[in-house]
C-alpha cells in the first residue's frame, strides 16, 4: 500500500495506536485528484474553474454527485449562507453551463446534477 501511494504521488499512510485502537490514515490527492486519473478522455474532463464556477457552485456539485443530493433555492441559501438572489444566480449559471438540470417548476423546482439523473 505504501509503495502504491507513493507511486501515485500521495503521502504514505500513517499507522498509529490510539488507546485500544490501531489507526491507519490514508491521505488523498485533494485538489489534484484529476492528476491521478490519466485514462479519462479529454472530451469527458471538465475543469470547473475554467468554466468560471465559484467555490459554492463547485461544493454544491460535489454534494450532488457524491452524496446524490439535490438543491432547492432555499436549501442552497441555507447551505451556503447566501441571499435568494445569489442562490438563484449560482443555480441558473450551473444549469446554463450544463452541470445541473431542473426538476419541477416554480417554487417547487429542484436542481440535480447531470451526472446523477433522477431514477
């Protein structure tokens, strides 16, 4: 495991004893995760920073994809402590850039990742 992590440019795992427990800490690549995935075709890779997304939008996308979450305007406002107008602008921008889509209409509208379509 140590060798493989180092070969992939990651920090070696740490092994420790904490009370009655044996603990292993594995460190991930953080923001350099795409550097580890060399076999993704260029046409399928999207640099979210290059798209002009802000930190809130990137975090929301992570949660939509990884945790299969959806957002409403109200949930987005609450999650990121932003105004209704800012939430609307961020979500509309994500829709226009093809990263999320809408479900429903009006006040009941939900936003979901295009990588995680509703079943």
